[in-house]
C-alpha cells in the first residue's frame, strides 16, 4: 500500500456510502486522516470509526452547513450527490434547485472554505465527482446533467486559480458504478418493465458503454487517490472518464 498521503488531511462529502465511502477507505489506506461528511449520521460515524477519522453529520443543502466543517484540509473530495428523474415539463422546480445547491453550490462553498489553508501550505488537491453526465446529456435528468456540467466549469476555474499555489483541481467522470444510488435505479426499472435486473444493467444503463459491466466504487477511489498523489502533480483542470468507453463513442 502506498503512503503518499501520510500527514495529509482529507475531507470527503457523501463519504458514508458508495463511491464516497470507497474514497474514504482508499485515502485512509494511502495515509490520510479523513473527515467523513454526510447527512446520514449513523453511517458517517461508522465510516469514520472504521478508518480512525472524524464524522460530520450535516445536510449540505442547509445554509451555514459548510461553515461548520473544518477548513484546514489538504484534500477535498466533492462527492455528495443525488438523482431525480422526470421529464422537463414535470420537473419539480424545488428539486431542481436542491440538486444545484447540493452538487454545485456546496462544492463551490467547500472550495472557498478550504482554499486558504491549501494556499497557505502551497499544496492541495481538489477532486470533484462528476459523471459521464458532466460530459454528455441524458433525457429526463435535467437537474443532474445541469449540475454536473456546472461542476465541470467550477473545477476548471479552481484549477486555473490554484495552479500558482500548488493546488490541482480535477473531475472524475464515472459511468454507472455499483452503489446504492444505482441499485435503486436498477430495481425501479426492473419493476417498471418487469424484466430481470441483469437486463436493465446491460440494455438500459450500459447501452452506450463498450464494456457492459458496472464499475466498482473501489476503481473510482483508486483514480481519486492517484489524482492526490505526487505523480499527478501536472494533472489539473482535467475531466477523466472512467466509463467503459461510453464517451469514446
Ligand atoms: P450514494 O447514494 O451511494 O452516496 C451518496 C452519499 O451522499 C450518501 O451517503 C448520502 O447520504 C450523501 N448525501 C446525499 N445528500 C446529502 C446532503 N444533502 N448532505 C450531505 N450528504 C448527502 O451515491 P454514489 O452512487 O456513491 O454517488 C456519489 C457521487 O458519485 C454522486 O455525486 C454521483 O452523482 C456520482 N456518480 C455516481 C455514479 C454511479 O453510477 N453510482 C456515476 C457517476 C457519478
């Protein structure tokens, strides 16, 4: 196991589940002390105690939530996200706004909150959990696609401003990853169309990917840890697909 992050402190939002939890584990294994930030208190505490880190139970859509979090971190992983599927004409405006708050405004506030300490130390790593939907659209995902495209822009601005201070900022763009968020979508589609779950995965979720397999959260976490390593010091402002060839087509 590498120890690239010995002595470093990381903060992962949505760190209690799925990709975020895999990031918490991988960053800790690489030597970092990790702040686990999640609205789910019990699971955040379980994740933090597993890796000897700290749990922070906050709803990132609430005003003032970010100010209650530590700002002295070396690594920031903006990962928390939710999904809502509806046609544009029926898309609830309050849900649209909530998704922008969680997936664009909270990352902006967290970058703003943590940059001064990164600048002071002359080193920092910001990783923004985007998606293929930050690079491509899908029908019925107006809020998610809009938010991920916004996060792409924010990540690039942070890269340009952070460069002279030793801070990199990048997006990771996964295709479908085996997490509770995606399990729920598979169950819903399988029930709606009365087909087996495997058919939903291959023919609905992965129809645009060349590799017809769900990605594992640990694979995404490995890329996140690599982006935080000294070997990735020249990688900034990038958006790195981990999508089984989806965006190659
Ligand atoms: P998940 O549902 O397993 O985990 C998301 C976590 O975010 C949960 O622990 C949840 O409690 C937390 N969260 C939700 N709302 C919050 C709030 N208001 N405040 C604080 N925490 C909150 O989801 P996941 O699949 O691991 O997704 C993580 C990120 O990866 C998301 O940004 C998602 O868009 C992105 N992503 C996921 C996939 C996929 O296929 N699973 C693909 C591409 C991108």
